C-alpha cells in the first residue's frame, strides 16, 4: 500500500462512540471574540495586519531554516548524527510526500503562534513503524480527557465525518496553555491589542478612501428639503471622494460654502499610533522591533545584541517545545541499544555571517576542539584525504594546571659573540637520541617567523627610500644597519641550532663555523631571484637549517641500530 493510499484511508475513517463530556465548555476552541473597540478578532483577521504577520513569519521562517537533525549518544558520552535512523530522513528531509521538513516546521509554528496548538498525525505501517508525518488543521480538532485521564482527539474532516484519535496517533504541540490540555496563542490572550491594530488598519483604508481628508460641511443660504440635501451630498461625494478625486478644484453654486472640520494626520498622531501598535505586537510575540522593520531605536552598537536576544528569548522557547515534544513522541525509550534525540542546529543562523562563523571555528581549531576536516564539513567542503585533515592542533605555550609554579628546565647556555674569544670552545656530550622530524620542522618554523618580519621590514623600507629619494648611498647605509639588526635576531638562533646538532654528532662546536654560516646566509639573502616574500623566507630558512645539518650530519656517531640514511630521508 502506497503512502498516499495509507493517508487516504486515515481520512476515510469515522469516529467511534467516545465523546467529550457534556459539561466540556470548549473554551479552547478557535477563538472568535468581539472586543471593546467593536472589532471581531479571529486568527485570520489578526494575521492580515502587517505587525502580526511580520512577527509570525519572523519566528516561523527563521526556525524553519534550521536543520532538524537526529543524533545518537555514543558510549564515550559524545554524540554523532544518526543518519541511518528513519527519523533522520523524516525530520530533516521529507516528513511526507508533499512537504519538505522546512515547510512542515513553518506550518507547525504558524499554527502554534496563531492558535496555540499544532497537530501532526503519525502514519504507521503494519509493523507500527512511523513512515510519515501528516499535519492536521487545528480548527477541526477537539481535545478532551477521558475518565481514565487519557487524552483523546476528535478530528472533523471536510465532508463532516470525524474520527477519534489516541495519544499514540497524534503529536500535539502547544504553547501558553492553562488547563494542561490545549494551548492559547498570543493573539487570543492579547486580543484587545490585536483589535486596536486591526482598527488602525481599517482607519487607514478609510482615511485614504476619502482622499486623506475627513468629512466637512456644505452650507446653503436657504433651507433645503431632505431630497435636495441628499442629492447635493451624493453629488459632492462622487466628485471629490476617493484617492483618484483628491486635490481637484471644487465648484459650488447658489451661495453654498464648504467648511472642513477635519484635523490632519499629524494632529491626530496617526503615524505615532501605528508605530506604537507595531511595538505592542512585537512585545506580545517577544520579537525585537528591528526584526519587524522598526529601526527607530536600533543602532550599530546594539543591533547585534538584539539579534542574540531574538534567538535566546524569541526562538529558543519554541525550539525547546518542539524538541521536547519530538522526544516524548519518538525517543521516549531507547531504539534498540541506541539513545536517539532530535535537535535544531542553531548554528545555521550564522550562515549569513561568514566572519563570525569562521572566527568561532578558528578558536575551536586552535584549542584542539575542531579538526580541519570537521571545519570543512561544517562549510560543506570536501575533506582532506590524507591523515593531516583529522589531526587536532594545540597551542605550544600552554601547560597543565597542576604544573603551574614548577621551575622550567634550564635553557642552553648562550653562544658567545663571534669576536669575543679567539680560541675554539669545544662542547662534548654523550649522544642520547636523534632529533625527530617534528623538531626539525619546529626549527624551520622559528627561522621562518623571524625572517618574515625582517623581510617585510626591509621591503617596505626600500620601497619608501626608492620612492622618496632614490639615493644609492643612503640605501646602502640603511642595508648596513639592517644587516646588524638581522644578525642580532638570527645569529643566536643559528648558533643554538648548531650547538644542538653538534651534540648529536659528537663534534666540537666552533664559533668560526657559525660565522661562516652567517656570512654565507647573508650573501644568499641579497640575491634578487625570489618571486615573493614567502618564497624568500622559506628558501632562506631552509638554507639556514640545511647548512648546519650539512656540516654536523656528515659523519655523525650514531646510536647502535640507527639507519642514518633512512633518518635523513625522513
């Protein structure tokens, strides 16, 4: 049996003998109430105003944009998306054959906001498995409680037939309820305010229908009978009433005079009243005014905070109601050995703000919470195929909390200045272990970091000197001073790495070797064959490391069982 056939069989069934109690007052049915202003308020008439429609569409459409995902609890306390669960497809893709998940959520929220109740029929197959979610019209539903305290639902179809449904068959979403059975919408609670909004809209229509002028008095010097006065009134209205006839020149005869008795829209504070009604409806639905188009009090300093308030105080209550109702109807017990639950992905609200979204990812990436592939998955990008995409980064300048206060290990002794001693100092140490490729990469990164700053400084200074003076002598003087700056920044690090490598090679450290390495590096750094700052920095940092390694890795004394060629290749 197809899904459409199953749904048709539901609508063809009739009610059984279960009936509501005779003393049920049905106060929770669709409200139609007359107010003090004389305006009859219904959900349809209220939704016809711009203020109410803006509030309802802002809440319903925003939540409908969020993915509604099904998750599974893992044994380690984490969670993962339950993509193989049948509920995942129903809630996130197609609840039935003619609606998307977003359309179903939007309709659900419109029913909640206008009528306080939303109903969905859970269509099951022969095995009892839910295969579709069918929305029901809340105006055709009656809720009542039986003597055994169970809840029953009576749904009336368009042809007048009805069917009684049990709690197992109906998913009931409600808000603002006071009797524990059905909800009350904001419109029904604040119908007087809604009536004033409707009255203001009607007044606006009549205001412009009469040419934006209130009625006046036509005076005649003689006494007129009723027939004559009616004819004159109708003739004047036909000639000057309505928007298309406004601002035309009036012609009076027989000594008649027109005396206007209207006041201007400003005098009646017409615009202020309409703005106040907009604020009132936004207050009832707990929507920030700027969301419904009132920017009179919005500034660049508070608009972001108002957006956060909209999510927390306007959307979150409805999101939580839907999630808890889904939990009660779908996941109240474990499915097999799995604990499932549904949740809206609120991060979807950040989709329009690339900067904020990626700043949040960057913080999680730096702190080891997010891998590169997880970042790319959130942005709908293909994963990195090698293992590096699943690795997590952490900052190096962090320690465990219980290690605070401990004395750090002593640093390596500083290398003496090149000309401070004439004798060659020797340092011998026992070989304990070889440096890892990660240690080599760290040294290269250290050199690259220093070189980036120096090269950017040099590039900007030379461009400035060339444009301003183009004096070769002054440029050479600046380069001489710049060499001293570079030497003070790079020479200690170069000597430290040479000392480090000499320990593994068991070769005496010679300060003249470091001086030769420096001179060779400075000569190479003057070559103009680099395409960019990054290329120059990377090439020179590799040159520094490889020069040291070429000297001290030539004939090293290795630990027993170590393949030097294999290590050098790595």
